[in-house]
């Protein structure tokens, strides 16, 4: 059994009967159809990925930022960041540290988080 038997294959192979040829042709058509559906699916997935990458409109252009943002008279700005359409400002006011959230277009303060030690 370690040597395969290839006696039925090769140039002396018998032709298929008409029923087997019809089945073989049908299987080829099914294979072609399923391959086309799979290729169309891959194209749709990649098109969706490219659409999502190129349609990101959450960025605010530089000319749309607010001219001034009020953080407090004795506040020292440690760090700023724009995240999810919000301007985040980390400030130190005396011995306290706080995270301020602003609307980057209007400059209006939307929220404040104070950091306290426990």
C-alpha cells in the first residue's frame, strides 16, 4: 500500500460516459459561481473598509478652532489633546489637577473632572 496505483490514469485513460461529463460540467459551473460570489464579497468588504477610512469627518480644520478658551486665572496648562471631537486640557490650579473638556469650535467648557488623592 505504500506505492500508489496509477494504472487507470494517463494517456490510456478511458473517456467519461455522458452522465459523468454532465455532472462534471455542472460541478465546474457551481465552482465558478461560488468563486464569483466569494470575490464579490471580498470586493464589498474592502470597499467598506476604504469607505470608512476615507469618510472620517470628525476632524476640525485649523480655521474652525475657537480663538480663546477660558481655563482660570491661576491655571497652568500641562497638556492638551483633541479626542472624539472634544478639546481636552489638563490643568494644574494651585495644588489641584483637573481635566477640562471644551468644544473646540465654540470654546465653551463642556465638563470638568477634578483629580483627588485618596
